[in-house]
C-alpha cells in the first residue's frame, strides 16, 4: 500500500486530489482469479480431522 504525504503548504485542492486517488486504488486480493486452480483429493473437513488426529498422536 502506498503512503500519502500531505504537506502543510500544499493547496487544499491538491491534498483532496491525493486522498481521492488513494481511495480509488484497488485493495485486497482478488480470490476469484484463483478459483478452481487448486485441486484437492479430500474435503476441507476430512483434511481438518486428519491434521487434528496427527496432533493427538504426536502428543501421546
């Protein structure tokens, strides 16, 4: 993310322009771009149960 520098002696119109440009910038990650790319062999629930079982076995 880009930093915005507002100077005291800068005209208000310039400051507003900078803030408006910063507000229009795209934020975050576009997750739709990666939809369907990862192929898994088990459901998320099955994965979670398997991983938790590994923790239980390791602590025994």
